[in-house]
C-alpha cells in the first residue's frame, strides 16, 4: 500500500506542476532571417514570431541584438508584437557609423519579451532564437 500511495502522490505533484505551466508558453516562438553579409550601412534583421493572447494585461516586444567576442549591440528599438496566436513578421534595422564588429561570424539573438502593464514591470522571456550570421565589410 505505501508504494501505491507514494506513486499516486508523485503523480498528483507532477500533474499540478504541468497544470500550473501556462499553455501559451509552448506556442510562443520567434525566428531569425536576415540578408547576409550584414554591414555598417544598414543592418537589418527580420523573422517571425507567434505569441498567445494573455489573461493578464501585458505589452510584448521582439528585441534583437548582435554579438561577437563579448561585444553586443542592439538592433533597432524593439518591435511591438501582436499576440493573437497567429504568426507575424518583424523587421528591425540599425545603422552604425563605425563598424562595431570584425568581419566574420556574429551571433544574432531575437527575444520575445513580455512586460506587465500592472504592478512591477518585471520582464518575462517568452521565446528566444539565436542564429550565426556573417558580418561583412
């Protein structure tokens, strides 16, 4: 009997953990596409995202950055996301006066970032995508 009770108790605990996990978390996605090589003139990163409508009021952005050898630069000011469960595209650009990177591989990162509109504005990370791109002259 003690083994059956322990198994039952473990099943209840695991089920309650999965029940507490938001269902939308699995469907929030972000991807990266870009024209290569990236350059100083105008660096443009694009892709797609999908996020579910939330019960709690929030604002969602797609934030994008490039990094190489410990140096990171934001691309654009963030794109306001429409969270309706449908796939949407985003496009963000940044012009650099001087090249922040050396020629070669750079890591692009796009993050679907949620900020509540009530209470403390603690960010929530819904989805992240990384892709190695080429920085050219």
